[in-house]
C-alpha cells in the first residue's frame, strides 16, 4: 500500500476546479479566515456544513514561494478549533495542533498565523483539535494552500482536484456518529457520496487534443484510502506531498492517495478529437467510479517537449545517514479500554498529545521510524513538519521521493527516515482521523 516504482495502492473522491488568480492581500498583509456555519449543494438539496468562510472546501490560499503566510483565524463556531497547515515544514509554533503546539481557539476568539513559505507545492489546511478533529473536518472545515514555484511548469491546462467524501442522512444533512466505535478501530468514517467541486462526481471538461495537462490532487477526506487510475493517457508523477520528484510513470497508471496526501501529475491529452482521458476511482470488486471525464475537442495543441518535473528541493538532505540515526519503533495495536475503543503504541494505551514524548533528539539528528501494524486495518501514519524517505522493505535503499505520511497495510511493517530539522514538539498520528481521536497519536521533541 505504498507508492513505488515497484508497487502501488490507494486513492478517493474529488472536487475539481481551475486554479484561482493570485489573491491580493489586505493592506496589513493579514487575511481573515472565518470558521463558521454555511450551506453547500453536495447532492441536489442544501446541506448545512461547517466551513472556512462558510464554504467547503474553503477558499484556495495561493501564494508565491518565499511569501509570508499571514492568516487570522476568526472562530465563529460554537466549539474550539485551530488551523493546522498540513505538509509545511518547520515553524512549530504555527503548527496549529491543540493542545500540543497551542491551545484551541475558543468560540468568538481569533488567532494569528504567520509563517514563511519556503517550499513551493500543494498543501492543505484543516483543524487539529485532539479528539474533536473528525467532526470538525467531517462537517467541512478543510481547504487547500497552493505555493507557486518561481517559474511555472509549461502546461496548457492546470487543474486542481480537491478530494473528499461525505456521509449524508435521508434529509441530505451530514450524518452524525462521529464517535462511532466501529470506525474508531475499523476503516474510519467512509462517506458514500463522492463529490467533485462540491457536487456529485463526475466532473466533465473539454480540453484541446494533445494538450499538456498539469493535474494536482489532494485527499481531504476523514479516512478513505483508495486507488486513482488515469485511463486514456499516460500520467507521470512529478510531485508528492508538495515536494517535486523525478518524473516517473506509476505502476498500472494508478496512484495511492491516503487522507492528507497530495499528488501532482502531468499528462498529454490524446491527439484524436473525440477521444479523451478519465480519472477513475477504483472500487472493490470492480465497482469503479468516474471522477473526471476530459474530452479532447477543438484545435490541436502544439506539441511540447518530454514531460519533466520542476527542480527538487535543495533544502532537503541529499542523503540520510541511517547508521547514525535515532531509531524508534511504533508497535501499533487496537485495544478496548474502559472509555471505549483505543489504540496502544508499544504496548501502552496512549494519552495522545498530553502524554510524554515518544523520544527526544537534537536538531539535525537523523531519525528512522518503524511502523509495525498489529491491527486488521490499514493505517496512514503522518509525521508533522518533516519530509520523509520511505525505506525499502528488502534492502537499505529508499524510494526516490519525499512523503509526509506512510500507508501501512494490516499486519505489515514500514520504515521511514528523516532529518529532524526544526525545534519544537511534533505530532505523529494516523491521518485516518477517527483513529487519531481514539488514541493513535503521540509526539516527539526536537531540541
């Protein structure tokens, strides 16, 4: 369940939009982002949601590399919240993880986030309030952060897929049950409604025959792990979790997209008018769903040079000295407790972010994490503030791309390595949010 030149698995539902223009910041450089109730037409009727600026997904926050992100969260909800900037490296005080890096922002209060955007790429933002995150996100609080590279990659079309799924009741409202015990130790909260830009899939687009397409996608669901396949065109992966990689063809033209993961693809439309490309959500027993239908129509686009990615991030280490690494295993298993379903790490019930750190290291220390899944469901383990290399299962090499998270199949073990670059308290948790809320969370300290 790990994207590789050798093996692949996973994906989800989707929302498609073209990229917005670069927003002009207010005079003081600070942008208000209001967490409040709102309404969305997810499937015909009107659904009450929680959203940033009252919409879901929230507004796309678009900046240039090197800009300062300056956002004031205004909480107009009836419950505490934060903004976690998912996938950004460094600046622990601005991580937005309550109670680990800040107290949750109370109803009627505000909090100002300021941080430099040193990396270009596709990131996302959502609340992170321990125990409450599944409902906050599941009711619609989520959005994308796009940081443009200095020189854009040449493309005829630049499309953005916001991936999400929804569970609605018979009245078309978000169904409750965010404390469902089966979800807490099972696959998490899976919604049957797949949305494309706030509406039921599929989305249909008309593009020029032979057009070069840059397709960016992010999974903003609570829990769903699926497989996305592109049919009718040859895709190349050019970036994963915001970090560019050497362009490569995914196995069987499919990519894994766990919750919180982001991928960028580049492909050329078929050159024959009337043909097209489709993005498919692979389902069990062949129950596939079309998410995007791109039809080739109109004047043929000019032929472009071979597909290539943008330069790799020079701030990330060229190699990780594994022999000198701090090694920490997380043996993860479910357990029933007096309070209900829970998870253990290394045999002990966790206290989430209130417990002691899993380990402490000095800044610049290489770290190797072993994720040992003793459960019967897949996990999607995420390490905040870091970019990791996935280590090979059978040798001492690593995959040629960076990740924020690792998918661990049931009963399997995966290893990842990173260099602890920034001081602070950093979360490690399952990005299947129902797992995190029931205890699959811990943290480490970088001094």
